[in-house]
């Protein structure tokens, strides 16, 4: 007993250090983003703003732009998940093996097309402007990482594990629900996190089809040649992207099955 106690004490101490280190890592990003926002506020406060800059950087306008950006990101990502995850599951089933390469190729080509080109095509071909058009463009652009990660996550599950489940009398649907999807969750979550960040960044472009968001602030600065306005719009977009990525990371840690 006397020889084991020191080892147990050491192990407990190491566990405590690891836990505190993990907590500190979770706190780093909020602190950094808070400092960035404070620095941006101080920077703007020290500038002598003209009437155009004051209107562009009005608190109400900035708040509205941020909220519109969040709405664009949230709705487009939700629709992406509702489309990409079921489609990814479907494309890993044996009966879709023949059409799988064609669908993946088409979606990959769509992602290779710049988002602004997709938005312009929607606007020109269908006179499709505003929030709905922006959502369509963002979904088309973000669907590929979620789809591919869903497929990769499901296909990496060991066949022996699947056979064991079927050997226990599980149906294919039960095997999918209780074995395949839980084991694929880490890879799927990585794809969802990527789609979120993609949508935050590309949502800044939907201002060109009158869909709002922080792109309005950036374009207002560009069109009036106001550097301060451009910096504020770009900085807020970057901070929002980092914040959403941080929140997605927290959710990823919470949803990740234990032991994976």
C-alpha cells in the first residue's frame, strides 16, 4: 500500500492539472475576442469620424448587420445539414453505389465555382434577390464538406463491427442508428464546423444581391472610400467567424461520444 500511494497521488495531480489546462484553453478564445472587440472600439473612438462614417458605424446599423449575418449563417447551415446528412447517409448505402460518383462530382464542381458567381447567376437567371437567394447560394457552397464528411465518417466504420450488430439481430436501420452514426459523429461534426465557418465568411458577399449582413458595412466603406468603415466591417466579420467556430468547437466536444 505504501508503494502505491505516491503513484496514485501523482496520477490524481496530473489529472487535476490536465483538467485545469482544459478549462483554461476554453477560456482563451472568449478573452481574445473580447480584447479584439475592445481594441476595435478604442480604435474607432480615437478617429475623427465624418458624417458618412458616423452613419455607417451607427450602433443600430452595426447591430442589425451582425444579426442579419447570424441569421444568414444559421439558416443556411441548418438547411445544409437537413440536405447533406440524409444525402450522405443515402450515398453510403449499397443501392446508390452507381450514382454516387456523379453526385459527388457535381457538388464538388459547384463548390469550385466562386460564391459570388452562383449568386449572380441566381439573380440574372431567375431575378432572385434578397435573403432567399443568399440562402440558396450559401447552401450550395457549404453542402460539400458536410456531405463528404458524413460519407467518410460512415464508411470508416469497421465492417466487422457492422457484421457483429447484424449478427445480434439488428436490422440495417438499427445498425445505422446505434452503431454507424454514433461512430461517425466525430468526422461529421468536423464537416459541420467547416460549413459554419464557410458560411460566415461567404455571407459577407450576399450584400451584392441585397441580402444584408456585415457585407453591407464593408461595401459601404469601399464605395465611399472610408478605411475605418472597411476595417470595422472586416474585423466584425472575422470576430464573428471565430466566435461561431469556438461555439461549434464546444458543441463538438459535448456531442463527441466518450472514448472517441
